[in-house]
C-alpha cells in the first residue's frame, strides 16, 4: 500500500508541474497572439500610408481626356485655352506641369500649383456638354490605383 501511496503522490506532483507548465504556455500563447494582432494592425497602417501620400499628391492633378495630339502644341497653353472655353480664368503660372499620359491615348495630365485652381476647372467640366453636345472632352480627377 505504501508503494501505491508514493506513486500517487509522485503522480500528483507531476500533474501539478504539468498544470503550471500548461498555464505558462497558455500565457505565452496569449502574449504571442496579442503581439501578432498588434503587428498586423501596425502593418495595415503602414501599408496605407504610401497610398494616402500618393493620393494627397494627386489631389492637384486633373486628367483631360479626348484631346488630339499635335506636334507643335504647348500643353500649358492648351490647358489655359481649354479653361477659358469653360469660363475659367487660368494662367500658365498656375500650372505646375502638363504632359500626355503614355498608356492612355488622348489623355493629358495637368498638375496645378494650387488645389483651388484644379477644382475650378473640374467643377466647370459640366459646361462641356453645353458647349458642344458631341463633346469629346472629359475632365476627371486623377486617383491612385487603389482608390479606383
């Protein structure tokens, strides 16, 4: 009987040690899980930052679609004339840069120095249909690929 009592006591001690070990492992697992969750949240925040920054930079850009290309054309002068047709006073000094978009035929990108100048021209786009019912021109705000 004494032998069985010793075996039972040893098994009880081993069982208690195993319970403590399982509790420590469960705590470590909980810590790892919370760390992984926190890192996933931080990664998601970091992944959106470049897109938000790029979208902020694009807020000054306006795309003008349907404009045929000519060899001696000055794109800034075209933009000023285009704005004048829509009743928007514009000057080449308000335009940072203009260029053709290589992958989109007949599309010009205009980057303004001030967001307000871009908005004036963008809001005036509604007049395009009134100028010519068969207007080929369209104005659109430029968005990053993830915002489309």
